[in-house]
């Protein structure tokens, strides 16, 4: 297979070729490695190549799963592959070699996926761009002067550049959807508790964070959620069971839906005029497909939205770093971690249990408000980000310009982070290109547990030809 042919297929398409004997898993891995050597020196998407581990898996024989023979990378944050470093994008964990496979990694292997590398992420997934001191910045295949977004920026770049057809990603405030938007890809954040995070963790950031993939096709995302969803032993909770498989939902075109269009950010961040205009164009696309669009104003208090999410994220970063101090047997210094991480660590020491409890109450109240919204609307449509993809360096975790940093951060998470708080499934769809030639995604949000509807309408939009092509 030529690399030019390899990049034309999604993951399921490649798996079908392997299953039919048209190509071998070894040939697919060769193509991925060729693309890596061609694209990665410029983009810095994959920071830990795993070609040796991948070839060993091929020699040992792959399970006859749905994705047998398809190469895929893991994000270098939170998921463990035995014998390989998971650095979490931090110098502090640069030698953190895993002694086990995560539950999700076990499920990926059982599906026949050939795990072939670790992708770049900002330190501890804290930023919405991907520029860690440890590994350096990941650059956007659409424009190497621009960010891929974060924190799954390496994953998005690897898919957009055609190194891999799909990539594992995670999302604690928009970290699947934001990179998908910046790189012109499909990225779905599942319902809270849908995909396991253990056995090393029972939940991420107090329930804010979850994990799935960034993909070119809707069907890859649906099929991968089918094989990865479900509780593991000890799960404190799990998402509601779906009445249909996510893949079968693609075959169920949605009836005309009631869709609420919201162009006002949930945290008070300013929305760029071009972003708002492009989202209105996306609303027109949905209307052309027969759906009813109604402009709405959201009922959330922006200050509470912003503060509750921040308290929970900072508290869990603080708890993790306190644990690291204990394992090191010494206090951390500002030289151990990046400047923004250090500031968060210091802030965590000042937070009280009462503040944390209040933040938990706030996010659950936001969930109640969302439930009331979805009694009126089938879906909510928003921009994915309130701004266009920023340039490399615009969101620098070593910067001392705290106000400037937070202003851009809040723009990037202004529409996404709320649904980490509430746990609702949400997806970024690649429907627009800015006047400067950069991708701009729109976000669709469904009721709690209803990924099936998101997959159904996303497939409808894709089949109608509205998805933007990838640059590779």
C-alpha cells in the first residue's frame, strides 16, 4: 500500500482491508511509520514512538477484533502501557515507566488495535494548547505557526497529518473538542462514566475528565466507543446504558430535531465575531437538513461556571502534586514544574474543603439546569471555541502574564468546560474554515447519556458532505 492510499482510509476501512486479506497489518504499520518520519519532525505530534512494541505485538499475533491491525497512538497522559513512559507532559514524570496496562489499553488491544506511540500533551493537560517544556510545541498541520489546541494536541495533529487514522484523547475542559476544532476533525467527549479510567484512577479531576478519541470519521468514533465503553471493577459510577450500539445509531437518521443555538459563552468570555458568524452558518446547514433551529440565551451564571470548574481542576492538580512530593521525599520547587502549574499548585494549598464542596454542588446544579434545557431541546449548538486557533506561543505555560493567559484560556474553554462539569456528551464537528484558512468547529451537545443522538446527527451531516477535508 502506498502512503497516499493509506491516508484515504479511516480506521474501519483499514481494518476491513486487513480482514479481507487485501493488506497486512505489517504493511499498515509501515505506512504509519513512513508518515511519522515524513510529518513528525515538523509537527512534533508523537513524542514517544512505539514501533518496536507495535512490531512485537504483530509477531505475538493480534486478536481478531473489530480494529485488527490498525495502528493508533495513546495520549501521553493518564493511560498506561506496560514498559512505556507516561510523562503527562511533565519533566517531573519524564521517567515514569508504567508497570501495567490501563483498562482502556487492554480493551484497545483486545479489539486488535496496534498501539504505536504516545502523543504530545501540555503539562498535566492543564493548557488548551500543546507546548510543554519537556517535549516542545506541537504544530498544526493546517498552519505550522498555529496551535493544535490542547490538551490532546498531539493526537489531533497526528490524525490531521495522516500519521494515524484515529488517536486516543482525553477531555477535562474541552481537550478532545478543542484540538478537533483547531485541526478540522471530529471529536466526541463521552458522557461522564462512559469509559473507564482505571485501574490507577477511578475518575479524572473529580468527574470532569473523561477519555475517548479524535478521528476523521464519525463511524470510527462510534465503533471505538462501542469497544471501550462500560464500567470496570470498582467503578464508582457509570453512564446510563444505551439502548442501541453507537455504531447502529449511525444507521438511524434523526427525525427533525429541536436545536437551541447559543452564541453566548458560558463563562463570560468574549466571542469572536467570525466564530459566531460561522456557527450561524452551521445552524443554517442543520436547518437545511430539516432541523428546527431556535436562538437561545443560556441561564448560567458565568462567574459560577468559571469558578467551580477552576476550583475542581486546581484542587485535583494540587492533590496529585502533593502525592508526588510524598513519593519523592522532598518538597517540589518552581524549577520542577511549569509556571502556570506552579501557580495552580500554590492556589490549591489555599483552597478549603468548604470551597471544594461548594464547587461540587455548583456543577451538579448546572447539571440540573442542563436537564431542564434538554426537556425543551434535543440538542444545543454552540461554537466549539470562542476564538480562532491561536498562534504558537500565545498560551505559554511559562508566561508570567497571568491575566493575558487566562483571557485566552477562558475564550478557548468558554463553550466546552461547562459540559465537563455537567457530564453531558458533546462533540466538535469540522464544518467551517475561517477567512485565514484555519478550521473552526461547532459543538453539538446532547442530554446526559445520549451519545447515540450525537453520532446519528453527526453522521447525517457528514454524509451530506459538510465536513471539511483534512490537509493531508
